[in-house]
């Protein structure tokens, strides 16, 4: 028991380490997450957060109708929102369950590798190859997408030995993502090839009957509720699938779905065809059929390959039996390649590149439009000069929520001052000066506010501070003029 616990803890620790490495090279767009959290009404339509809007609604009411045609598909993907709803979890915690799922998948992969004699370093290499795929990138980079839990369910069916866990995966995963049904047959094929039973009939009775029954029951139930409670009918779903997609985009999307993982599967098929032709042909046909079924039923092309994920660890287990695999360090080379090759999210009509952590951190520290507060402040000042105080204040508020900086508080205060709201403006100038004591404009504006409110001594003090902070700027002359006015 002690050894098993150590292996489990080690698997989780290694999965966490691999996850950290993958996030270093394939980072989420943190700036998009921050913008949505701070100004949701402005940034809710971004592709990286749009589904999260509806998942948050489901957390509040798991059976709410989804009115967005692009996201009505989540109407019956209610398991995760139900957990969040009945456990009273904050929405951000529920959204983060996709990230937890990434660690869980990699931990299961590592633990299975250890159970079959892999070294820790080889488990790490396998986890990197499995993890540098669409299911991981989407789960960490697109809020509200739980592809990691879909992958976890499929890997459980394919590789986990405990039957009750397999039954649980078949019972629950379709309520996370119905694509589980598409990947389920291939997962059973992988399980057969992994177990290599002496009697397929006896194996099917012991291992496959209950999972197949559970999945079939789910399919029947889902077909019966299709089109109800705001969910799309089958015809509506098919109408929403883009049928005019060039062939090269299907190929590109499929590659980006598993990336180097495809090479591992191809090598394994080649080995099996040579050693056990029946097994190799079954794996090849099952992989191709599963991928094609997923590609033609989805607009997210790279995500379609998630249904094939269980074939990657099987392929690795087959390939590592060859002497040339170790002699030429194929495992380390594949892991290095998948880290260094560029990655993309591929949808039918557009492609989103996945950047590394340093790039995304730079954007977070120096945001470009539309995430930068500067353009909103400029537009706010323009609106104020045209007499549109309400729009000016609204734009300045957006800038403040994006980045509560001294310059934003100063502009917001000026807009309030133009409306005669001197006391409110004074509070903004106070905050601006607290954040940046060297901002001469804020000192000057606060001096004018004090003067307007009849506090001459405070106005004199701030005006003198302007002369001290910016003695050679035009503001110093303004401060001198204000002092003369107060003295006069």
C-alpha cells in the first residue's frame, strides 16, 4: 500500500511539473481572461471566453436555455455546471476544473506508464507528447471548454484497469461532452489491444457489455431530448456545421489536434501490421473512422482529434518495444519536437496561434488595443470636449477597470470636473496622486478642484507642488496663475 501511494503521489507531482512546462511553451491568453473578468460586458464575445459566459449561467441555473446558436450545444453538457451549482462553487473555480482535468489526464498517463514498467523520465516524455495537443491547449486557453475531462473519460475507458472507474466514465463523461460517444469505440479497441485477451468473447462479456449498455442508454436519452429546453435538434446541429471547408484545413486541423502524437500512432500501426496484421489494421481503421466522424461533425477541427487521444499511449507502448526506439532516442526527440513546433487552434474558417508564456506575459504588462486603457481615455477626452459627458465617463470607466492607473483616474476626474462634480473629481485626483506622486497634471487638477470648492489653502499647497514637480512645464505657469488668482 505504501508503494502504491508513493507511485500515485509521484504521478501527480510529475503531472504538475509537465503541466508547468507545457504552460511555459503554450500559454493561455491571460490578458483576454483579465479583460473579461474586469469588463465582461465589453469582452464577453471573445472566442476565448464566450462559452464561459454560458457556463456561468448554467452554474447559476443548470437548466437555463442557451439562446446563442453557437453555444446551444452545451445545453446538455450539464455535469460540470451541476457540480458547481450544488456545491456552491465560485464560477472561476468551476471554470478552472478544466485545468485540473489537464493534470488528472497526465497523472493517469504517468501512472499507467509506471504500471507497465516505464521509467519516470520516459513517463515524463510520454506525458509531454500526449499533453502538447488540442485537448490541453483548449482546456487551458479557452474558458468553459472541458476537453481535458473528455480526454480523461476516454483514457479511463481505454487504459484504466478498474471496471467501476470505466463504468463511471461511461455514465458521466457524455454529460460533459457528447463527443465521448464518437471516441468510445476506439477507446474499446485500444483496451482490447492493450489487454490482448485470449478469448475476445469472454473479454467482451467481462469488459465491454456494461460500458456499451451505458453509452447506448445515454445516446437514446440524448436523442429523445434533442431540440427540447433550448437544445438544437439534429437537423439544427447539422445546419450549423460548416460544409464548405477546404480539404487542406481538415488535414491541418487534424494534425494540430494531436501533433507529434500522430507520429507515435503511425509508428505503432506500422509495427503492429508487421507483427500482428489484424491488430494493426483494426487500430488503423478505428483511428481513421473516429477522426473522420469527429471532423465532419464539428467546426473546431483541431479539437476533433481529442477522440483519438487514447491511441497515443498505446502507440508509445508498442513503439518502445523496438530496439531502434531506444538506440536513436526517438522518445526524447519526439518530446523536444512537440515542444518546439508551433501550435494552433484550428477552426473551419480561422486559425488562432498559441504563444508562449513570455509573449503572453509581455501582453499582460503592456496591453495592446483593445485591452489597453489609453485609446479609451483618448476617446473619453474627445467625447468630453464635444459635450458628451455620459459617453466620456463611460469610456473612462472602462479604462479604469482595465487598468486602475494614475492617468486613468486623472482623466476620469477631469470629466467629472467638467460636469461640476468637484467633490467626486477631487477623490479621483487623490487616487491619481497616491498612485503617482510625480503626476503634475493630477496635482494641478486637484488644486483647481480645491479652489472651486473654496479651499484656498489646499489649492495653494497643490499649486506649489506643481511648481516643484514640473518647474519647466507649462503647468508651472498655470500653477503661478492660480496662485495669483487666489492671492488676488
